RNA sequence: CGGGGCGUAGCGCAGCCUGGUAGCGCAUCUGCUUUGGGAGCAGAGGGCCGGGGGUUCGAAUCCCUCCGCCCCGACCA
C-alpha cells in the first residue's frame, strides 16, 4: 500500500517557464520527471511507475511473438565500421574513447549488435524465424532536443529485429509486429493511426509508422477513418475533384500575353479571370545528388504543379534521387529558366531526357497530366502564356506525384463518387515497423544454410517503440481533449496508480479508518491504489490528485457516516455516491 | 549550425534602460486559528544575482568572454 504521506511526489503549483507543450508541463508539475540537461531527464517515482506500466504491457505483447534480450549500450566502433554506419551516422552518434584510445559509441539503435549475434550463432534455416527484442536506453545526440520527453538525447526504446529465411517469412514477422503494436497501443489507451511511411533512400520495401495526432507532434500525416487510409504527408496522395479546363482562345496554340506586374498565382488568376487550379506554378530548385562513389553534385530542377498545389520536397527529392534541395537563386534562375521568379513556365525548356542526364530536370506533377489550355509563365518578365497543354506544348524529364495532399481532399482509395475527406494534422511517432531486407546481413556477413544446403542471407526487419513517447502522447491526447479543467489524466493502464483514495480529513478517526479499510479492500481486489493520508486540507488533496493524473479518485468524507463514498471518474467528469462495500465492484465495472 | 529569447531564493517573476551591495507572490519552518477544491493571522529561514574577466570609489545593473536552458528553422535509422 502506498501512502502519499510517505512518498516523494513534488507537485508544482506553477510550471517552470521552460515547459511549453502540455505533456512537458504536466510531467514537471505532477512530479513525474526532473530535467538534468537538454534532452536528459530523471524519472521520479510517479514517472518511473508509469514507465513500468508501459514496459510491462510492451513486454507482455512482445513475449507472444519474440524473446527479450538486453544488449549493451556501450558499443565498439569496429562493428559500426563494418556496417558502414560509423561514418554515415554522423553527428547524431555519441562517441567516446576508452583508456586505450579505442573508439566506442553509445547505442542509438541495435541492428549491428543483433546482426552480430545472428551471424555468429545462426547456422540453419531450421533456426528461423527468430524475433529478438529488447527494452534499452538509447542515446542520440539530437541537434535540438525539445518538448520535454518528446525529443530527447537519452530515452527508452523497445526495439526488435526479425530474421527470416525468405520474403514470406519477413512478411509474417512484419505482420506479427503490426498486430502486436496495435495491441500495445490500444492497451495503452492511445488513439493511434498506422501510416504508410517514406522508407527513405535505404531501399526498405515496406514501412509503417504508428502515429498519434497531436499539435505537439513533429510529423504531418493524412488520414481518413472511413476508408482506413493513412499516410505520412511525405507519402500521402489524394483523389482530386475534376477541374474544368478553359476553352482555347485564338488558334488554340500557346498565346503570349502581356501581364505587367502580375507575378503571384492569385494575381495571375485575377488577371486572366481563371482559377489558380487552371494555372501552372513553377518552383525551381537545385538538388544535390550523389553518385555511386558518393561524389556529390548540384543539379537544376524545375518543378511544375497546379497553381493551387504545393511541392512536397521529400517526394520531389525521391523523384530526382537527390539527397538535398535548396531553392534556386536569381542567377541560377536566369541561367536555367531564362526568366525571373513569377514568370517561370515549362514551355520551351530543354528538359533532360532522364533524371541521370545532365541539364535541367523538369519534373511535372501528375495532377497536370491530361489538363488542357492552362496558363503559365513565359520565362520572360511580364509575360504569360495561355492555351498551354502539357505534352503538346512542353515535355518533361519526369511525371510524378510531387505535391502535398491537402486537408479535405478525398482519400485516394475512396470509391468513385464517395466523399472521404482527408484529415491532415501534426502527429507524434510512437512506433515504426520496417522491412529492412538484406542490408545488415550483407554488410556483416550473416548466412544460414537453406533446405538445399546452400548459404543464404537471412532477411531482416526492425521494429521500434518509443516508450516515453507513449506516455507523452497519452498526456497530449488527454490535454487536447480538454474536457477536464483540472488538466490531463492518464489512461488507467499506464497511470502510476489506478485509484487514489482521498481521505478528506485524516484527523477524523472514522474517516481515516474507513479510508484505510477501503484502500486495503481495493488493493486486495487487485487495484493499484494510492492512499492520500496526508494531513492536508481536502482542497489541496483534490487538486494534487487531479494534477498527478490518476484517472479515478475516491473521496472518503462526510458521507461515510451513511456508508457512502464518492467515486470521481476523470474520463467522464462524473461523481457518483457508492456504498462502501460496493466500491470494488463499481470500480471494476468502470 | 543559422535566427531569437532567457539565466536574480525550490517555482513564477520584478529590479537592469538611468550603477550605491536585492525585492514580491507561491512554497518551506514555528505558533495559534481553520478543515470538501491549492486557508487566515503572526513570526522565521533561505540568494556567490549562471561562471570568468574588465570599467568604476562602488556592478544584479555598463563592456568583453565563456557556459547553460528554451523557442523558430536546418536536421531527425
């Protein structure tokens, strides 16, 4: 039995000024954590209890599909040099040297170590599949730690790794994780969505992120509940409503129009009396590309989109197979597009044949495909073209989806004619499952014998869950709902205690006895109970109980004389009188 | 790494511009009263004003420098 009077729960009346996001303020004010440095936190009693609730759930679900290991956090450089990541990890890796001068790093992820075990121990396909997981502290020298526990330099991660003999096996391991993750996040009380993620340049074949919508999040995602569509904005598409094309003027061929001072999309639309969607917008970039040898070069890229659309730079980067983008400066615009910003257009440009060729890469967004009689810049100050038809009047290096999907557009998988508006919002990533492929098995030389006695590389998957992010997301979620003026509370499954029994006046022997008895009863019934036996005024105890986010409170007060206590349910904001001997049953039913 | 802000008691802040050796609220401790939503009165303790250097008779205050933290951006297997 935990008695508040004996515990260290340093609640704060006011949040330290460093804290901005709701979860950060909560964690500090409720006495869950204290900060030691940028992105470095100590977990106090309540925080640690919550973390343990979370890891217990994670463990329980993971044990159904895999085996728990505990790998070192201190890792020799050698392994990372073998995988090639000693150099590619760059600044995000904490590095150190031992007394002999040997290089080491602090683990930020454990593909290398797991694969090292696999290569040394796994010999036969008969040993596969394997799913190995751990719950370990990870270290990442984040350029900018922020938002309390949301982005930190030291954090807990459940990471697992699967080894299979073939793609089918990997698919199964991946699906097992998918299901386990859904079970974990559901049990943790989170409203989450699994989104298609950009698997990056590493060539992973499939990847899903588990996200929780919250303003504190750092990613943008698009989803629609009805169709089940969900994707990171870097990957999201949408079905566009049809746009009426303009009727051609004159002979129907591109016609040069004098448009003095008309540069912005809105001005062009107004000048021609058209919709922005009937205009072509140009955004010009320089893209850094690297060849196989790792040599880098900057190539010019002109991106063309519907006037009312915006470029998704991740998509564009993927299309041109580049590593970095920056917008063109004036000189570069003059050199490659012969026109000033505001008057850029695709007509008459010498587009490279393929993205690997030299010269200007012209990338046209798929939404322009098949459109007719559009307006665009003429690459000449104060002039535009009308009657421009993609394909007839200009060519391109690549036609691809490079635009951002917008809020309210229909999900791409919605049946024709069915409205399925996308919800687009910020979200925090709480988990990620990823089909890795052969990258690490290859680099580190892991091999097993298959049914035919031939050496084969095991195919891998890796899967992560941010433990603290579950806590953070749950708090943000509760704060966002904003239904309780007394602040956020935690889902019962991950709250440090399920119930707090508040004795309104401990100097009243009868109340004290009743509270103690009730707390013991509830504990015997299997609940996690905190007994507030402090000699404080009732108001203080109510405020504290709410502040620390315990989802249920039982007030032991005057009504005890009649055999009743009050049960306050934070989730519904309701207070009910319940007979003393019926409390356990009542709480179970909630 | 670029831009901005901040650092004064445990927390929130004022004082700095215009130099004279530190103050308010909350919290803490003692006593009395109070006891269902952060009580009242009386009293008390607590600060190397982030560090170092400089200017000055004198620096929280002005100047230089370093450190730390927060926010925006860049970055983020």
